[in-house]
């Protein structure tokens, strides 16, 4: 099913995180609370030393711009988070927006039908009809 803009925005905002691997941190780098910095073990000279995980796409883009400006080598990946909400948002072949719209439509239909049945059962003619049917049932059993 086709994804809507709302689906894509929800995925970017709540389901995706960006990881950037680099050999060293850029000059003038300041730690921020929404960025997770991990120092990796270097087994060889080819391995990256730092892995930064960004929850916000804009902060990742600004960090990558700073790496490009300082002519540093890096590798970036976009990953899905492991949370339940992220798994709900990232189901393949399903639009979350259309899924929720159909759920709301069925909920409204179900509540309208339940209300109509309630009003039908509340009428005195219906109550009398059920009482007569119950009495007839008791006579025949």
C-alpha cells in the first residue's frame, strides 16, 4: 500500500535513528544529550573508532556537514529502532494512516449500530414483544 506523507514523517520522527561512524570526532565537537557516543574497539587501523547515534535527523545532517567541511572520512546508516512503536510504524506493505482511518471508521460504525440496537430495545413495543415471546417459550417447554 502506498505510504502517505504522514507515514513517512512518523517513521523519520519516531522509528528511525541515524548512526555515523568516524575515525575521530571533528574539531570543536561538543557533547549533546540526544546524541549517544560510543567509543569502539579498534582491532585494526581500518576500523572506525567512534559511533554516534542520532535520534534527530537534523542534528545528524549538521554533524555530517561538519565532517565534510573538515574533510573527514565517515560512514552513515539509517536504522529502525527496536521499540514496539517503531515496529508498528515500519510494517512493510501497510500504511499506518490508512490502518488507523479504517479502525476509526469501524469503531464509529460499530458504536452507531450498538446505539441503534439500544434505542430499539428501549422502545415499549419491543419490550412487550420480547416478553410475549419469552412467555410463549416457557409455555412450550
